[in-house]
C-alpha cells in the first residue's frame, strides 16, 4: 500500500519515465523497419567486427558506423527506402528498408 506524500511522487515519477520510454520505442519502431543480414566478401578482406556507414538516396549519412558481429552479421533500423552501405575500401552495396523486418545480405565484390 502506498502512502501519500513523497512515495506517491516517487511512484508517479517512475511511471512517467516508463511511459516516456515506451512511447519513444513505439514511435521509433513504427517509422523504421529492421534490416539485418551478413556481409559476404569475395576478396576475403572484410573481417568480422568491421563496420560500414549508411547513406540515404540524397547522399546524407544516416548511420555513421554500423558494426558487424563475429559472423559478419549486422542489424539496424531504417525508415523505409533505398540506402547505400559504404565501406572504407571504397566498395558499396544497395540495401532497402521496408516497414516490416527484412533480411538482406550484402555481397561485396
């Protein structure tokens, strides 16, 4: 049972923070789709833990450093559209985001 006074304010503050965090998560997930996959490299120069940046169709950088995991996997949230994944060695590949989650492997030549 909650007592009035400082406990009520404390509980109200906690609930307000939780609701704000939940609304932020819902707004991000409603506008962005999950894109995930693996980076495949024919030359063998792209190593696990490597990174790339993502540009939108106008050339603006929307994600500066997307890091891959130990199996060259990646995942990121992007608003629906067509993007370019750019790698430090000058290679690039197109990726597309949809409102629903999608798997897209990146094949570097």
